[in-house]
């Protein structure tokens, strides 16, 4: 999805915005539970660190993120990836229907990290990182590597399977 829908000359430059056209693209997907569906966009769907706190320079959150998340869950999208100036983070967002006893429907949201963020834009001590996602028969293998000076491949800090 294109989350750069806000004109860069406004005071809202850093905010993401997908808009109705992007939401409609999700909602128009056929109902299909047999395929693996992954959504990707640039700006954050959820806050990842204190850099996302409100300020006059804007934040990197997508303004219409809740509509995106709810639409993605309704179309059985299991994984959403976003980037934009931060290190790796992974959360699970579950939507529960009112007056229902089911376990709810979930989506995993991965902040991919970045290999080129200026140290002043990262939390103290955090290194640039990147994420590799391997599609396996029994789920998705998520591998996260941090960049360390002198090691061009990075060091693996996490390797986990999500279903």
C-alpha cells in the first residue's frame, strides 16, 4: 500500500496516510483462506518507540492505520510489514467481536528495521537492523539481523517461526 498520501509540503509530512483507495484495495480482495497474504507499507501501523510521540515535526504513524488493520484482518491477511526509520519490532494485534466467545482474528505486524537510519533517529544503543522472511510449509520464519561494524551480513538476534 502507498502510505505516502500526504503532500510533503504540509506540516503533516512525516505522517503516513493510505486513504480510501488503499482501504478499498484490501476490501476488494476475494474471500480466500487458502493463500498466504502479506500487506506491506512504508509508515508505521502501530507505535514502535518514543520517536513516534506527537510533535510538530510529525510522526511516522499512518493516520488511518486502524482502518487498514481491521480491513486486513477481515480479508485474512496474516502479516503486515512496515518500515520507516526504526529497528525491528513484532506485535500481534487481535480483534475481538463484541458478544462473541471466539478467540478473535489476528494479524502480526512487523517493523522491519532499516539499514541506514541515522543514530540520532534511533533509541540509545540500538543498531540498524533488517528482517528476512522465509516462507515455509508450516509458517513464516522471521530472521532479524543487526548490523555490526565489520560484519557485512550482520548478526542474527532473532529467528522465530510464526504460523
